[in-house]
């Protein structure tokens, strides 16, 4: 989804996605949290219909409050309109079920990206050089026993400065990798 909805009161936990059953929408189940408290079960059958929210026992008032909070958020704006090529943007007023859909999609996408990153960072010597994400063919990071010496030698072979992702903290390496992988001009 191209819109990032900024809020910190509504979240999901125990997200389970059935990718094989996702047709028009993401097929999922999850627990909805409001201010850190579980208030509802959410589910979408993946066929393009709405996400259904069922209050957990004794949580109907909190579910209603969460719905009011969601309605108070700014509308979602999609440039390019319905077709993606329209001049006018598509604007959707916020609802709790729409927000839950967005959170599920975002969380699922992040999981898939993290899985791909973990595979890449473990199997490749990834580095940034001259604004491009590159890797060494035939060299697996896990097989390098003396990484500091190897990375020093790698830097010496390049005239331009390089940033080696394996030397960065995991979250920083992931953010950098993601920026290059998801850019309009991937390397």
C-alpha cells in the first residue's frame, strides 16, 4: 500500500495469513489491540469483501472507541486514483476495518521483506557502491571465517567507498537493503 497511516493506538498481533487463499484482498486472521489491550478478532476471507471485527468478550465498548478513533484519522490518499493513472487521487475515509486491512497488509509485507533480507544477508556479501546495491557472485557470507580481514581486502579493491551491510547493525542493514530493493531503480 502506498499510504502510510500514522497512528500508534491500534495494532495487530497473532497475524496469520493464508496467501494461497488471498484473491482480491489479503486472507487473514488477527487479534486487534487498542492501546495495547486485545479488543477484537479480525478476519478477512480474501475474496474482496470487508474485514470482519468481532469484539472479544467484554470488549464491545473498547471496540466502539477504537472505531471512533479510526474515523478521526486523516483519510487515506492514493495518487493515481482508481486506475493508478488518473489525474485525481482516490481518497478513502478512514474506518477501523480499513485500518486493520492496512495494518495486516503492512505487517505481512514487512515479514516477507524480512525473510528475503535474511536470505540475502546470509547468502551474499551485500554492499552499496556508487548508489547501487551490489553483491559478490559465488561468495557466501556464512563461509567467510575472518570477516574483518575479508571486508578490509574488499574495500581495498574498490576505488569508491563502499558500505558493507554485514558490518551494520541488523535493523540499519535491513533499512538500507529495503531502500535499495524497493526503489524505482533497483540495482
